[in-house]
């Protein structure tokens, strides 16, 4: 009881963009839900220390300034416009949430990444012995050996490919960098999901992915599928479904519910059957997956690289966060850049993990205070304030409030 009284007093004393002095906590709860109301009320009174030490923040700031000063974004945009029909591609991407195109990947890079992916599928010893560690858990944890193989020239070549990054930059008008790579010798067997729940960001559309076929993909090999235009759905995380985390076993429930919503809204699944070298870029909120193969003997050699943007305020993993408990699993951008060689080790020679636990109060635009609609959908953009009754506008000649 004392906690509730305290929160009521807090909400009455604190001015928030959502819960004003005139609104009591119970009104906020009715409007935003319990955990978001509490987070909103608390967010205005708690300092934001951030997830980085001064040394780490300085490293990150210097890197961002270097990217900006080198005019990397403009160089990427110029390349994209010189080699592709960007207006047409961008219009298609914004409407459908994906884009199929042929990147200009060097032949040597394609051979290296294809050979490595084939070796993974054959359980060849050389595929499980990383040449560069930087904290990589392969081969100690064999299941991670398809992740972030920055020791493989072919994987790095795809992750840094100028044509892929240029098209992404043109689609978003921001500067992309590789966050994660995955090499799949066979189907991923991933059920329907949006990458936002894994690699969220602020702003919410600050993540995208490029999937490249390393061979001609057969229809019975468990090919990539996606739901065109589903990226226009709200950005839904585990808590929005009243679920816990992937560690709690709730992720399959999220997959089932998000697919059911998409199908009930009328989105139709499409399958990607590319030729070798073709790529598909998808929006971070596009629903997609890779089904179990009809023929388990068929390979599906492919690589997917997930990208964030230097301009993001922060990145986080909704699938591993408990917003209702003030626990946010952030993506450690410093650790990401160290893994991919864009930042050096710390002064003591160590490398940071790619994820770091934090709280709702580590960044200004907290994930705990953002509703699914606020993140992805602009509400009431008419510039006029509607009457509380929902009929007419305030201060208009035909005011019927």
C-alpha cells in the first residue's frame, strides 16, 4: 500500500510528457498499462547514467565523429545513385518492407563465404576453429560458430560490402554498420518473427538486414519467407504480449501470436527463391522466417547480416528484457565495434560483450516509456486537437465539443 501511495504522490509532483500533474497514477495505468505508467512516472526523476564508462563513451564518440568527418554517408549515397535506380527501389521498399537486388560482391568474397558456409554444413574442422577470437565462444560453444565469423574474410567481405551498405544507406539516408552475421548451410528453421524484437533500436526503424543467397535456393530447402507490408504493423515486443523473455521460454508464444495477428490482418506470405548472388534487404519490422525443409538433404547456403545505424540513440534486445521489472538488455555498441574491428580493445586488452544489462533510465528516450504505437505509427498528424468526445476539433467554427 505504501508503494502505491508513494507512486501516486510521485505522479502528482512530477511533470511528464505523458502523465501530467493533473493525472493520477491510476489514470496513467488505464491509459498506458501498469508497467509503462510506473516507468513514465519514475523516468522523469531518475538520472540517466548510461551504459558506458567515460572511456567507452569517448571511444564511441570518436568513432562516430570519424564516420561523420570522413563523409561516409555521402560517399555511400553517391555510389548507390550511380549504380542503382534508387528512387524506384526506395519507393518499393517503403511500400513493401523488402527489396530484392543484385549487389556487386567481388568474386573472391563470394567464393570465400560460400566455401566457409559449405564447410559449416559438412562439419569440417576448419570451420570451427576461429582464427581471431576477440571473445568469440566458438568452438567452446559449437552452436555459436555460425555467428559473427569476423575471422573469415568472406564473412567480413559481405558485412562490409560497399554495394550492400550503399543501398541500405540510400533506403534509410543513414550510415549503416554490421551488428551481427549468421551463416546458414541449411534452413534456419526460424518461425515467424520481426527482427525488432531481437535487435531493437531508437528510433525504432534503426535496424535492417541483408540476406544473400550463396547458391541457387530450392523450394524444398526451407527457403526464406516474409510477409510483404507487415513492417507497417506496430513495433511489438514481448511485454506488449504480456510475455516474459526468451530465457523464460516465452519466445515461441511471441512467434505464434505475431503470425496470427499478421494473418488475421490479411498479410500474405511470400517465399524467396533466389539465384546465387541475389540479395534481399528487409525492414527491421518485417515479419519473416525460414521454415523446416521439405527435403532435409538439400542445403540452403546463405548469409544474413544485421545492420544498425551510427545515428541511433541506442539499440536493445526486447526478447531478453523485462521492462516491467526495470531490466533492459541493451546492445553494447562499443563491444559490437570491437568485435568487427572498428574499435580497438580496452586499455587492459579486453573486449566488451555485445550485450549489457541496464535499466529503463539509461537513455533519454527509454524503451520502457515507448508504446508500440508511439514507436512505429504517427498518431493524429493533422495538427489540430480533437474534441474529447471524438467529434470535431477544438476552437473551430463548427466546434461541437
